[in-house]
């Protein structure tokens, strides 16, 4: 059966809204681009490389992440970690998400009873 | 195979600002190398780069925002200004071109009379479009905030104005266009009064007017059209009836029709040769003109009455205060 394009669009949009939150949540410990990509994929949050890398860069520009280049390995890697600003923001954003998630859940449960 | 990666990275950062390029390139290349891992066969590298998507799309992600000449926030304002500027520039150009055509030494043919205003209109409008667009593009580039209007309590209450008192933009524009065309016809009439004539197969055309006598009247007529034009432009600009605007509008309408009747009843302007052919005699022609004058006057009064009804009907309750009645 062919996938409904409207549905898949909406699902993509739904996930995209939470992307920043997912990324920030995984950066309490330093990660580089590809390791974060794999980490998220392992936790059932697959994200496209061409979305993640630019997102990391933008979050750095917004000073939510700080970065360091690790040149000790054969290949240089840029490690990102939450800045103080990012940590504070993550906690607020997480709270907001929880609240919203509960409200949406309540709405859906309500419909289920009918 | 690193050449392929290098070219991909280069193509991506080319779309970014200068200060970002080196950093993004270095990082992107490292990430791609990580994704490729140990298997650096051409096939695998190709696959990884294909999965990354096109460089221009990736670059857009890095920029984090779309690039516009005129952004969506400014577009409405841009469009409004563009229309207004084009209208004003267009009108002024046509009027000036026509006026300059009248005062040329040599007689001007009907072809030039039509072609020249169109040509200058085209070049003026192109210029207006160019400069308005460039101005807005620069404003957009430097993120100058030019939103159409603020949204506050005052703006909300302005919305509540009786909708019947609004003047439709399309009506005003139709008026402006109609008046321009009429002005153009008057210009032709001034220049070549003999063109309004009875054309017959086997004889010379018989003009309706005695040209030399008609000319001064046409100039006066054009003046009334210019006045109407100014008032119509004002109506377009305000978009809403006010008492003053109504008085102005009614005055120019009446002035126009009275002037028309005044000119039409100057019997000396007509060519007797024409009248003997068409209505038969001067007396019959006078009856036709007088009847037409009465009909036109009545139509004008009806139009003004309609406007007056629109303007004054809703005015009183609106001024009653905050407790508006709808």
C-alpha cells in the first residue's frame, strides 16, 4: 500500500518540531556530529545528516552549544556540548514539552472515550 | 576519492557567508569522513554524498533562513507602494507627455498622439518598478523593519468603521483609468477636431465642429477632467468617504456636467453642413442636445445622491461613542 503523503508530511512536521529538544538532550556529554547521529539513531530518533550538522552549527551560533576541536586522533573532530545557556534552556524547553505532551495526551484520551 | 568530498564541501560552503566558510568546510568534511568510515570505495563515497542531499539545499540549512529579494513580511507593503508609485508616475507621465505634445511647434499626427504617451508610460513604469524593487530589496537585505501596520487596539477599532463608507479601490481605479482615456480623447479632439466627422464613401468627410472655435472650450474641459482626476486619486488614496471628500467629489462631478452642457449648447460651434445631413436641422439638434443634457444631469445627481446616502447614513451612530450599534 502506498503511504498517504499528507500523513507522512504531518508526521515529519511533528518530529521536526521536537528535533532541537532531542539534540540538546543528548549533549550533556560532548559529541561530534557523526557520533550524535548514531546515538540518536540507536535511541529510535533517526535524523538526517543534512539536517543535524547544520542544526548543530546554528545552535552553536545561538550560544546554546560550545565546541572544541579534538585533534589528538588521526582525524580532527569537532565536539559539541551544552553551554550554561543551553543547559538552562533545555530544562525550560523540556518542561514546556512535558506540559504540552500531557495536554495533547488528554485531548486524545478524551476522544478515545467517545 | 577525497577529491569528490572536497568538491562537495566546496560547493556547499560557496553559498555561505565568508566568515563561516572555513569552519563549516572543516567540520563538514570531518563528518563526511566519519560517515564513510573505512570503506572509501568510490561507490560508497558516492552513496554517502547522495544521501547528504544537494549542496545548495544543505547550504540553505546552514544559513537557517530562506533568501528573498523581497521577504514575505515586507511583500504586502512593497506591493502597496509599488501600485501607488506606478499609478502616480503613470498618470504624471501621461499628462506631461500629452501637454508637451500640444505645445510642440509642428502639428502632431494621431499615431504619435497615441504612441508617444504609451512609450513614455512604459519607460516610466519600468523605472518606477526598478527603483521601488531595489529600495525594498536593500531594505530587506539589511533587515529594515517595514511591516505594513501595527496591530493594536487602535488598529482594531479602525477596522470597525462602517464598511459601507469604504470606497472600493477597484472603483477608484476604474474612475482613474476612465478619466485618463477621456483626457486622451479630449487631447485628440483639441489637436484634430476635424476627426469627429461624418465619413462618406464618395465625398469628403464633413466635420461636426468648427475646429478653431472649439479649441478654447476643449482646454477648459480638460481642466475639469484634471480636477476630477485629482479627486478620484484622493478617493483612491483615502479609501474611505469623509464629508469633505464627498463635497469635493460631488462638486467636480457637477462642475464636469455643467461645463459639458455649457459647451454642448454653444450652437455656434457646430458645423451647419453636418447638421443638415444628420438630424436634419439645427432645431432638431438642439432638442437632442437639451434632452441629452437633462438625462446626463439626472444621472449625475443620482450618482451623487447615492454617494451622499453612503456617506451620511452611518455617520451619526458611529459618533455616538463606545457603545456602538451594529
